[in-house]
């Protein structure tokens, strides 16, 4: 087991999907990442910021799941980051109804001393400057640095984003973002280009269409599990990232072969996440449930062909 | 080896993609199906209709690839079916620029006697009435009946279409069509519903996102191969169908396990098809190339997880 450090939002979300809507519930990238990773490796050292409106019981719940929250700043008299969104019927697109940055507006991450010996670093989606600041505070380069980002930073801070990307090992983005970042439509060409920008690995998340893992020589594809209902996609990408880095940290093996397994475990965590609103489904999973879900992935793609003409 | 009977269009296409455009070239569902299937099983008995503007050398080419064309009617003084389309940059959507039914307008398929002992029947996309007429002319039910169709028939002839679907074993449609046919958004629910309409198997083609195979108990997913360039998607679905039924006919095994393999061989044929304009890439493949392509699919999805907690 190795320590995981993650930076990302701890937030309130209000979500509307075709299946219902929630008032403010606890969400945020670091929340989903920590919960998903906690099934594989502990502790999860969390760097984030909330306002004093954030409930102590939600912080206690993270601790209960194995998070160290000494890196979560609580800002007196300020409010927690809030996001509200409404998903369309196809669940692949959503409208953002509200984004209130609040404490995030001037977030200056400060790593507790105990966090600085970090083996596995998961940079959740945040401004590239904050992601870089976290890297700057770690004196010995981690064994693996994984970074998530989004199109928003490509629109307004591409240079900063590229500077951050140049320092990492694994970039996780979706297919549209891979196209935007590279200027290439073909995902194969996009990956080739992005892998010249610094990362050794690229994960392209395609939502209900699965995920691709590229390095310079190889490509691996993991499907998404066909589900009867996708109840709420919020947090799926972060649950994926949490399962991915959690599995890698638990095995301390960052080979391409092991990353394939990590992609499957990450996909399994994402498939749980979308079954209920918010983080609900990630609160009380068993290892037996996770293994059964991974077996579903094996059954989904496994086939047996003997090539006689080779 | 078993005989394959296919009915479908033999046509002229004029295609424009971001990579170039063609004048009239030979296309049509039955052409792609026959070419793709011919690498696995011969003969391919073809039922279709063309005008006397259709070049003899194109018919000779089908014979050269192992097709029996005695079931292709040549209508004196009439013109061959013509389709013209332009693909958008993403290659997933296209505009139809022209559809000239010509000989197809009153196509009345007549099966030569020698075709009537049919083990594997591939009903290419055509009016459901023509597909039913072909089934009506076969005295002993084939070992396997596979049918392709499209949203157009759902829009204008849903009842006839459902009557045809009730008689078949495997339906191949795309994801939007599965949703339209079932009225369910979730593909899992859509499949469950469609499998109550008659077919024992449903193949949902998702283009660059791969294909799903459902029966009542199981689901299998095959990815599409990530390609550097998709040159021309025309015929990909029919090449898939041809490889699928060709492989099944060559093995005479219609179990779910073998259908998984057939899906992979079908996907391989589709991946070749899109590499060049029209049928060009399907003209001179080697079995070594096909096996290497299937190996690419194996490498793409293969992973090795030992579940210790089960």
C-alpha cells in the first residue's frame, strides 16, 4: 500500500436528472476520488477547501472512509463551492444551471508536512495553476502523477494547462477534450500528439462508450458496462479516477499491463457511481460487490479465438 | 462450409468524405455482404436486381469472389439503384444527396431453385416486404436467419417490419434504431424488449463505438478498432454483417460463444472496409491480414485480472 494524495473540489451539488432531483448534496471531485480510491488503498490525503457552511459530518464521513482531511482548509465566514446542473434525457449532455466558486475563487492549496512524501498523486480537475502549486510543494517526485482536467481550462488557460500537463504521467480527459487539446479529430492521432506533450499515458474517457488507454506503443479499450438505468452521471469520471489510482497504489505497479487492470477497476467504480444520486452508491460497497462487477466486465468482453492462419 | 444466401442492393454509390469524393462506384448492401462473407464461406448466393447500365465486369468480380449471381435480375432498359451521400467531418453523420430507386422501385425477388436449400440467410437492408418474400420462398427454415434494417422502415412500415422481425434469429441495427424500435432509451431495456419481438439475438452496431450482442441471458461487447483515419464509412455495417454470417457459416456453430467470435470477425471486416473508398479494401484481403486484424482486437481488449476476493 502506498499513500495517495489528491487535490480537488469538495463541494455542494444540486442535480436534476430525468429520474429526479436533489437539493444540495455533498459532491466534488476530491470527494468522489477519495471514496472510490478508499476501497483499494488508504490513507487518501485530501487537499481542498470548503466554507464554514460545510457540514462536519460530511468531513467525518470522509475520515470514516480512510481520508486524511488535515489538508482540507475550512474558511471562516465563506461558502463552499456550489454547482448545479441538469442532465438531458440522453444523460450524455448537461446544462450547468449555477456555478458559485465561493472559497474556490482564491484557493491556495497548502500541503501538510505529512502529505509531502507522496507516492501516488491524483490532481483532480481544478485550475492548472492550483494543480501546479500542489506539484511544486512535493519535494521528491511521486511514483505516478495522474491529472484530470476539462475543456474549460483549454478555453481560458491553455498555456498554463500545457505547462501542468508537461509534468505529469497520466492525463485523463474525454474524447472531445482530446480532440480540442490536440487539434486532431482521430483519437489515435490525438493521442499520439498528446503523448508528445509530456504524459506517458493518456486515458480518453468516452462515458457510456467506455475508455481508451494509450501509451506510445499500445492502446487498450475498456467498455462501459451496459446498465439498465444511468441514474445520475455526476462524479462518474472522478470515481473512475479514484478507482484507477487506488488500484495502482494498492499494487505499486505502474506498467501498461497493470494500468489496464486499473482502468477496469476504475470503470467498475464509475458504473457503481451512476446507479444512485451523488455519492450514495459509493458509501457502502463491499469488495465482493466490486469483484462481481469486475467479473461482469470480464464476461462482457471476453472471447476465445484461435487464429489458425497466423 | 454451408451455403449463404443474401438479398440486398447491388448499386451505384457516389460518395463524398472529408478525404475526397468518388464518381459512381459499385456498392450496395449485397455487394459488401458478399465480398466480406467470401473470405469465410463460399458460395454466396446473391438475390438482387440491377439495370442494364450495370457493368458486366462488376458482376464478374462478384463471381470471382465466390458469389453465385444467378439470382441477380438484370432489367433491360432500366437503371441501377443509385445513392449519393456526403459525410460530415465526424464521419458519424451524413447527408443523403440523392436516392434514385430505379430498378428497386418494383423489385420482386425470385429465388433460383438452387438457392432454396439455404443454411444461412442474410437479409440485407431492403423493404420488409422484400425480406419477407425471400423468407417465403425458402421451404425449409434455414439454420440461421440474420436481418439488417434501418430507421427508414421504422418510420414508414413499422408493422411490416415487425412481421419480418418476428421470423428471424438475429437482428442487426444501430443504437438509435434500437431505441426507436423499442421506445426505450437504455440499450439494455431496448434489447430486452426487442428480444420479445422474435429474434433470439440482437446486434446493436455503434459505429466507432463498437457493437453489442445480446441474447436473453447475456451481453457481449466488441469495440471498434481505433483507426488513424476512417476514410469512407460506406458499407461498414454490411461488411460487418458479411463477416459475421460468413464466419458463422464456415463454423456451422450458432452458439452465443461462437457469435462472439463472429462479431469480432465482422468488426475486423468493417475495420478494413472503412480504410479505403467503397469496396476497394475488401477486394484483395489475405487470410493473414484478417488474422492479424483479429489479433489487434484481441490485444485491444485483453486484460488479465485474478479476483482474489470472490
